[in-house]
C-alpha cells in the first residue's frame, strides 16, 4: 500500500506524516526543517522560543529564564527558528504548533504569520477564534486539534458563522500521545476515547463540512499503525515521540537518552499546572514532586493561562515552563520529559530520512 499525499489548504504534503510539535526545543528548526525536506510536514513548536540558542538579540532574563510571556514566546526567537528551518527545507510547507492555552496566543499566531509560516496547528483548548488572528494572511492554513467529533462540530459552527471559513484540516488526538491530554485521567482509560474509536466519528463529522482532511494522532508508531488509521478514513497521521529518536531532533542528547532508556512502566500520566493530565517519563523530578521537594516555583515566564500565574503550579508541585526548559538544557535532575505511551519502543537514533522511509516503505 502506497500512501496518497495529504492536502492542507493550498499545500500538498507528499508523505502524509505530520511531525508533532514538541516544546520546549524538541521540534525547532533542525527537526521541522528536515521533516519537510523529506516530504512530511515539519512542525515547529512555538513554546519557549526565548530559549532558542541564537545570541544575536538581547533577551530579558531573570535567573537565566525568559521574563514574562513576551520573552518566553519570543517573536525574534520564533522568526529565527522559521528562517533557519527554511534554509533546510526551502519552499516546502512548514507548520507551527501554537497552544491555545498559552498567554499571548493571538500575538504568537500573528508572529508566526509575519515570519512566513504556512500552516498553524492549535490544540490545548477549543480555538473558536483562531481565524481572527490570521486576518491578512489568507494563505495560512488553520488546523485545530480535537479529541471528539463534538469538538470539531463546535469549531466548524463558530468559524463558519463568525469568519465564513472552516478548518483546512483537523488533528484528532487520542490519549496515547505525549504531553497534555484532551481528557481527564478517567477518560484517558475509557475504550470509547481510544484513537481507533474516535477517528471514525471525527471523519464522519468532517465529511459534513466538505470532507475536511482528518489527521490521526496519539500512539501512531509504525507503517502498520499508519495503514490502520488510513483504513479508518484518516488522510494522514501526526507523530511526535518517534521523531525524538532522530539525529536532527533539536532535543538535548540527555533528553533523547531518557527516552531510549525508558521502560514501558516508566511512562505515566501525571498532574500538570495546565489542569489536564500530561503523559511523560517518570524521572527524578517526579519523585521530588511526590515528596514535595521539587525546585522552587517562581513563575518567571508566565507561560499558560490555566496556571493562573503559578497558582496551579504550586498546587501540583512544579512549574511546567521551567521544568520543560530544564529538559531542553539537558538537566536530568529537574527536567520534565514528555513521551507518548510508545516512547519505550525507541531503541536507536536514526536520521529523519531513514525514519520517513521506514514509515512509508516498512522495515
């Protein structure tokens, strides 16, 4: 079985594989640029761009961390990442993942548009006003992430009524994905919420709005999984964790090694300041947080609205911005390491080119 290309708005992705946006600093210019270069869709994470290694612009820092959302979501950092990704993939389509729950969502979307992004993918909430922030950029394709047909219906109704447009594609994400889930702890375990059971209803709902392409995400690992999702009506898949096992992935080698060494039982759902459970690897940080001995919580970066300026972080015992950026910096003592449930299957580091060949042609 050969895969058909994936169409998102005016863009055609020759290999229907979308690399999931992973922050802080896991999918930036090197990973996203190379995925697009090899015919998939590379996705830049807009989270924590104030940590980008480019030293040509001054950053406002406190304790070596970007101060406030204006610096944590640095427009200069994002622009530089997009520019450097373009040097790798040329004029091939490239996307940005911008979480709806972040502070300054609208401004970051505009920053991405101004920097020349082609596609914007948004989850972590229902982005009912997403088109508002891309006015003046008609070529930018918009892709919300949902976890049910009902959520897609709400988005389509609002967008149609307010903006006279519908999503250019939709990602449906099941509870095996890395990072934040669109379900509560209990809902993550229910059979009816597993990816193989939610793709069909979302495909049906998408069909009523003019056959919006559906991209399946959360636990997709190999060619067999991709074929299964296509057989359920998906037009493409999104994969995050597996791309961490590539040379081009922007993550620190220590972060890659945490996943390479993880066992199945090490990957669990954990509480998060965002209000929904997050999936990741149990590490030293997890144990510190359980004993309430984790690093101090100062809320320097003010990253997500649901955290309420550090109130929720103090409740769960860690600051998500600081701990994800520690993972990016290679600190295994206090870093937070997100992973999908299949992360334990990572056993080697290969090139993006080789990975995409494996996914499309099989072993």
